[in-house]
């Protein structure tokens, strides 16, 4: 039975399910940053899968005990979208909007290196300039909260006092992390800034497995050259039926 995560037993189960996949890392970082009792956040488990809903977006980690129950549960909740393992999406009866490879790289051990964290408004302006920004207010509130609680990482590169590139790791747990963006200002590309940012991310998060959700047809060779390998498939599914 799918239930809200409330008891300590369910919390332990939830965190156990969240280990070992990019989807679980996302959910684990959300729980690490916000806990389990926020009005805008709902976290559930059925003992074999973990579900998280924030800002209308649902992420699923693990494999549901009963697909039919999970499908009915999603229909009842009615999220704007569902992110899950590509092999699971079809069984949940959802219609694809985007998909691609989950890439992973095991980072070398070592002492973490501190990074220069740009202002969030600077990051947002850069992301907007390269067509990667979402609405400012939810972005600002979420990333600033995650940074304060050690559940995210942001770093940047400057030239003549201006931000030329940034990296955002939106989910950080004890053993894993999810890279969300490496963005470089258009007039500063092909100067090695993206590679430098990736190297800095790796030095800041030693010993972790670093994931990213690469959309089909985008940046495949860039990440392969940096040592990432395909570790599965993801699907972003729009919820279509009630």
C-alpha cells in the first residue's frame, strides 16, 4: 500500500530505496533539505518504491510493488509530470514528453575542495541568457534552501568580474549527486570553461557517484569525454489521463 512517509520505519525504508539511482538521489536530497512535513512537499512509499511530489513534479525511485496501484495513485494525485526509470514509464500508462540516458561517473576519493558560489541572481541571469531558466521565484527559493542545507552545490567561473559559466548540482547526498546544469555564456564557449567547471564539481564532491539526466541528442560526446557512461534510461512523462 502506498502511504505517506511519517513513521521512523518508513523514513528508514524511504532512504534505503533512494540509494543507488539518480532518481533516488533526487528524492533523498529533497528529504535531506526539507524533511517530511512540508505543506508543499509530499513523500510516499509502498516499501519497494519511493515517490516525491514538489511543485507539481513527481519523481519515482525503485520499482512499485503493484504497477496497477501505482498507476491509480498517479491518476489520483494528478501531477504535472512524472520522472522515472525509462523501463517503468510504460507500465504506468504515461505519455512521454522527453527521455534520454542516465549518465554516471564514480568520482575519485579525496578531501573536498571548497568552491566559489556565485550569487543566485547571477546564476539565474546566465541560465536565462542561454535558454535554461525556469521561473525565478521557485528557482531562487529552492536552490538557496538546498545550498544552506548541503543538499545542492553551485559554482562559477568569472572573467573581468562577470560570470561566464556556472555549474549546478541540484541533489547531493552522502554518496551520490545529480548534476543539473553546466552552462557557459554563448560568447565564452569553446574556451574550456565547461570542462573546468566539471573538474571543479568533481573536486568538490569526491567519492560520490555523480549522475546526470542527458536528453536524447544533446551533449553526448561532451560527457563521454569526461568519463561518464550510460547507467540506464530516464523518461519525463506528462500526466495525460484522469
